[in-house]
């Protein structure tokens, strides 16, 4: 699986090639570690796979990044 983070103008900020077995939300930190920039983006927009309260809190507290992702159906609170 190729996971990439891009700016609003489609400029690639980070790219990572990973096994397809872990959930995408578990790969975010590895992708950020491979960032091409010295500073992280203020916001990260992801699909439903990134809907995780734990990931929200971790990105905000450790990287100062606001995560924006639609809620998954049937999501359990705190996951």
C-alpha cells in the first residue's frame, strides 16, 4: 500500500510504502516521519479509515495536527 500526504495544491509532503495488513490509521505516524518538510501541516484530512479518537488525540498532542475525517458507521466510542 502506498500512503501519501499532499498539500491542497497536490504537492506531496510525505510518502510511505507499507504492507496492506495494518489499518491505515496506524500508518499515519510512519508517513509523517517521512515528511519532506521541516514543519507538519496544521490539518490532515483523511477518509473514514482515519476516524479514530485515539489518532485524533495523538496527532493533536504530539504533532499539533487537527485530524478531519468522517465518522465510520458503527464506530465504538474511544477507538
